[in-house]
C-alpha cells in the first residue's frame, strides 16, 4: 500500500476553520486527518502541500516513524505549530489507513481498551455577557446535557494584571457558576497565559475557596520560573501545554515540577505518534494528560481513540 495523493479540504466554521486531510492510496483507500488552527489556515495548507510532495506521496502509511523523522529532523529548521500540525494530519490519516488495512480500530493499535468511557468537559459554552445570572443559566443547560465538568475564562480582556474591581467581578462570576452547578461539577479556570506570576498567584488565592479543578495557563507556558511561583502559591493543579508543539520543550516544566496536568494538542503535536511519546514521559513523572481539543468530528474522534487506550488520559476537552 502506497500513498499516491493528498487531498486537503478547508471547511468554514463559526469560530475556526477545519482543515481535513485525506491520504489516498494506490488501492483506493482514504485515510482521514483533521486540524483546527487558531489562524494561519492558508499557511497550514501550503505546508501540507509542500511536505506532501517531499515526504508523503509514494510512502507506506505504516512507516509513521520514518515520516515523523523526515518532517521533524531531516527538514533543515525547527518544527513549530504549523509543521507539527501538518505532521499530525498526516499521522492521524496514516493510522486510519493502518486500521483499515488490518481491520481493527485505532484504539486497539494504540494498546487496546483501557477504559470503556471517556470523561469529557465542556468548553465554548459561555457565549454570554459577563453576568452571573446569564452564566448560571448557560451552565444549567450544559449540566443538563450530561457534562460533569466545564471550563470558563472569566477574565474578559485582561492582560498581565486585573484592577481590583475586575478581579472581584471575575471571582464573583466563578462563584455564581459554582452556586449554579453545585459542589460536584468540576470547574476548570482558563487563564490563557495572560498574567504575571504575581497577579496569577493572587487570582489563584482568591479562587481557592471555589475549588477549581485546575488553573490553566496562569502565566506564559514558556516561563518555568513564573509557573513555579504560581505552583507554590496554590493547592490547585496547574495545567498547561497546549501551545507546546515539540517534545523537548516539555523538559523544563516537567522536570522542574511546575505542571500537574499536561495539555498538549494531538493535532498540533505530531498526531498519535508524537502524543504517545509524551504520554509515556508524563507517566514516568506521575502526570495525567488532558489534551487540548478544539477540533471538529475527526480530531475529536482521534482523541477518543487515544483516550480509550491511554491509562494516564484524564479528561477530553469538548467544544459542542
């Protein structure tokens, strides 16, 4: 089985465009992958086209490690978000083709069934005014649909610090949310890496009575010193990593013990092949994965396959 063509389709969506990649083989099979970029969709498509011509067309989809090596190392230059996203689309589609050839689901190829059900938390549900009553009403709808966890960024357009009144308002929004969903629904706090270490530490202290499940990207992901300050200031778990795209960049935050939950994105981290390596490394340090997932149906399905077979997979992010 050889790959003879790569077909890319971009689908418009209300929030981010979906990029689907099909690897077509000489026996007529099609393997499917998907990436959802924040921006740079045209750049991604150009990268897919260029890498496909050099490394994908003519290859055997079983040779995933060879493909990853060529794209990550044989190319002169350092892989980043766009390159790793293109690789992820290829990799996911290759696994799809392998599953078709062997007539087994991908979760069996990844190690078999570790769990029967994959827990998920809701994101993107709070498209309301920054108002406690409106948030509470939306949260009630989310919980009624079966979610037992949900994530929120209550901080508006804050950057680096919050004025006292804005900080009180943000905490009050989370308090209204907690009152609405009760003590048993998890609330994840999204901070988008926008705060200084001092501001994030104070926010963490103010939120502590509301028992957030984690604080996500309280400071920029590439500042382990700032992460360490926040880590020491709170009892709540620190989650980060959605904007880390290559394995070595995790070394500092994992080995320095400043992260509690790993959030690499399957579709921006080289696909199943890349994320499996990270999962093993995280397991050695006793760390769970809660991969970033803003994908449509294909990327979300890929995450579910990965979650079924991965013991230290904690929870799936889900935009619905």
